[in-house]
C-alpha cells in the first residue's frame, strides 16, 4: 500500500513539474555593430543572418525566436525567421533542412531591443539553425545586429539577389553563404536567439521510474 501511495505522489509531482526552459544565444544582449549589404553589391539583395545551435540532450521544443535589429533598417520591412534541422551536427548549416518559418515586422529597430517571433512549436534534436532574412537596400539597410564580444564561429551571413529570394531549400546555393569570421571585417555574434523547453524528464521523473520498477519487481515476485 505504501509503495502504491508513493507512486501516486510521484506521478502527481511529474504532472505538476514545470517545463525546463532553454535559451540559446551567443550574444551579451548589446549591439556593437550592425551589418548590411554594401553599396558595392551589384543588386539589392535579400540579406540573411543566422546562428547555429545544439539542442538540449534529448531534444528541445523551440517556441520562439528573438532578434534585435540595427538602427539603419526600415521598421516596416517584413522579416522572415526560419528554423532548420542539421542531421550531421557539424556546425555547418549549408545542408540543413527547413522545418518551419514565420514572417512579421520588428517591434523596434536599434537600441538592442529584441523582437520575439512566435513560431509553431517544433522539436529539434542535435544541431539546428535559426535564420533571419529581409529585403535590404544596398548601402543603406543594416539590419543584422551583432555583438563583437560574442562567439563568431557559430554565426553565418547570407545574401542572394532580391529577384531570386533567399534559397532556403539549399542554403549553400546562395550568392553569399559564409561564417561571419570568414567574410566580415568585424565579425560578431548575431543578436539572434532561440527559446524553448527541454524535452527531457523534469525533476521527479527518475523517482517515478524507480517506483514503477519496484512495483513491477514486486508483481513479478508475487
């Protein structure tokens, strides 16, 4: 009887346990430089900037993506956020697979203020990539906010002619698709984050598993 009561208590604790929230970021929250296409680009491009992350062990349910924008960017320009999975977990998104996307306009540009984009809840397991894209006027728009003190080997920069759009089916096929430390004179970590819940047992789950095993053993003995 005592074992059954303990099991019931453990199951109740599991049902009430909060999700384990995760935030993926390489920046310190402060913009030190903003990046956009130079006037030397042949045409106005769709510009893309993205971060590669590794999920929690057991997976992460991504719910939102947050992005800050440079001050030299039209706040009425729609921004599309893409979420990709990368099956080979090699920190290179060029062969990543698109999972979901959402489009909205920034709540504010400049000031290191993040706009939160609600995306369909999507589970990722292992390497995943978050990409922001927007139409940009060459030599004018600088939407990609970066932190020069942040990690640079996980941030990537893209552009493709606006007449073609960003090739999200094959990121490597865009006119520019490079890690920021390989292409920008002042590389930084994008102020681009992913938020969600870890898909792992919440506190108390192991206790329930142990109790369940004990009950099973008792039944086998009986």
